[in-house]
């Protein structure tokens, strides 16, 4: 393993940089710069991963990474260079290349430097316990999950990441953030291959991770899902765990929240005849989608890679579309210093006066319906944000307030823009373990829900 001295000499990163260390490197870059406007971003990461399959650990990874991104602006031209060299000579070469690219590049609208400002420090975003997690500790955590599921075939992954990000520019702005994330997800399958159960947790403090509890939930679902029976496809009242629709929310935030796309008529938030649906009702009035870096359950870095602030943004408020993201060009038109940035992370929150139910209460007050753990999800019709996929890892029939039997998986064709308009009950939002998004990229805080008329279209004869 390389030492910290090696990293600062330009060989390879061996630890996540502190603010003082990152600032020292950024100041060097700015001292070498001759362009009227320079922005430097320094990132350092320590990504760790332990995978297991067939009830045994299969791989373990420790990866250190670091990058310096230099953006030079000369008049109406911009040049950008990425380097993994942190030594003086490497930084000087990168600055020269960025300025050379800026002097020769095409003219285009440029972004003015963001002025010096204070950024809040989200509580609970970084923990020493996570940063200091060792290979042996990860093996112990995974081993605890495997042992709890010893009579089942288990598979899953434990991810533990730490990172720091600093952005500094020639206008005096300094933005720094340090983050830590951990996620354990696993599947337990019965020995006769007729039952499968999934569970997972995502958090910031690895010391609070309880692998045996996660395994117990997966095993319980596996056992209760054995020997499923088929039911007729159709529209059912459906109870969805937060993980069941998390992929849909992630893909909405990732691909559908841009103002430009909406005004071009290609997203679900495009208005017929032109423009966007901002100001129109798009969801049940009891629900709101809000991104906030200070979210107590799902905090995230309070600025973009270019130091554009992530501010508290109600995308959908009381069912009405309030905002879509946009960049500097539109911000200039509407008199804003910078655009509205989309952090991907979001909370779906019920209105304060809405009574909350637990999953057990949603089941006990349901006359007839289907309970699903999670579904696979992919776009069936991008323009309408319509998804298709199959239920997975535990699907059950609800009759007269009780889960009566496991049922075979079902293919669906639906959208949260549809079924959340048929809301019957909602619960307390929680941070969701959502493996579709890379760890740390998206924090989704979602409640369990019960909805009417979820559209199941066919049987899917698979676990």
C-alpha cells in the first residue's frame, strides 16, 4: 500500500484527503494558473466491497482513487483537464493543458465563477467508524449474515465507501465535503429452489449495521414464499415496501427532472401543446417530493462538482409540480445567480396531517390485495414514465386482512405517477437500500404505501 507521502507526490492515493490537504493541492493549482477564471475540483475516494454467493465470500475489493479536475475560462472559451497526478510537475502540466485547450477551443456561453459563500455541513454525513472499516471487519459482518442464513443459499454484497470533495476557484470560493456510506443487501433462497427472500439496509455509520437482522428478514421472506401459487393477473390493491418502487424514483430523478427536456416534449412533465407542467397537479395532493442536503435521514453533499449549491428544493409539493432542474443559461434568463441543481437524492413525504400506517396495519386493513417486496424496473414508455418488470423475492396474496399464501411472480405495467394517484395508505419514510444506484450517488427516503389498481399484466414463472 502506498503512503500518504506517495499520494501527495503523485503516485496513488492511500487515504481520503482531509480539507487541509485538499486545499493545499488546490492552492498550488491556482498559483500556477494564468487564466482569468480557474476552477479546481479535487476528489479522493476509498471504495470497499465484499461479495458473497452460494453462502460463501467470493470477492473483496479495496480501491483508492483520486482526481484533480481543472477548468480554465478565457473569454468565451473553456478548457478542462482531468489528471490523477498530484505532484507539482503533474499539476503544472494539467494547468497548462487546460489553458491551452481554453485558448484554442470554440466559443460558447460560459459560466461565471460562483462567488465565495458558506455551505452547510449536513449532520450525519460522515463517520469515522465507516472510514476506518477494515477487510477483517467486513468479513465479520458478511459472515454474520451468512451464518444467520446457514440453512439457505445466500448471496449479496457489502459496500463501504468514504470520499472527500473540494471545489476551489479563483473568485475565492471554497467548498468541502466528507462523506461515508455503507450498504448491505442479500438474497436467501430455499434449498428446494421454490422460495426467495430479499432484504437490505443503507446507512452512513457502519457500526449500526446489523447483518444478522437483515439476513433474518431475507430468510423469513424466503420461507414464507415457498411453493407459490398462481393468481389471475389484473388490477389489485397493492402494498409496496419502499424498495419495491425505489428504482422507479431513482430513474425519475436521474432522467426526467430536467426543465429543458420537459419543454422539448420528451418527458412525463411535458405539457401537451408545449412547455412544462410546472404549476399543474401531477400526483396525489397528500404527497411531496423534496430534495434537501440537510435531510435528517438521507443527507448528501450540499454542492455539485462545480460548487453549484444544492438547496432545499420541493420538486413536487402537495401533488403540484413546482420545479424542474436547469443550468446557468436559463438561470441568467430568469435573474438567478445559478441554476437549480438536481442531486438525484430525494424524499417522498406525506403531508403532515396524513395518518401513517405500518406495513402490518396496511395488510390488516386490506380486504384483498397483493404484497410485494420489490420489483425489477425498466422504462416501457419513457415519455409517460411507464415502467415494466416483474415482482421478485417475495410476493403474497392478502385476503381479509391477512397474508394467506405466497403467489407466483407477476409482470406489471405501471408508473408511480399513476399508482401514487391511487394512494390508500402511506407509512413513515425511511432510507432505502437501492442497489440500482451506485453507493452514495442517490439517497432515497421513501415510505411504504398501499395503492389501488396496481396493474399486473401476466404471470412470470421465476423466483
